[in-house]
């Protein structure tokens, strides 16, 4: 009796590849959004500080 079949079908392999690609793009998008948010926060903080006269 075979409980698990370790051989993968082409469809299964394709679905894993698509999932991996999708995950990478989502992570990159989230990273860009976070970086943009951090840049906006930094810009707001710098505006609040104003110019320092030496």
C-alpha cells in the first residue's frame, strides 16, 4: 500500500512555481510601500525640525 506518492506532476510543480513568483512580487511590493512610508515619515520629521542656522 502506498500512502504518499513523492513524484510530482507537472501541474503541481507549475502551481508551486507560480506561488513562489507571486510571493516574491508581493514581498517586493510591500517593501516598496514600507520604504515610501518611511521616507514620508522622515520628510515630515525634517520639516518639523526646520532649517538649522550655523
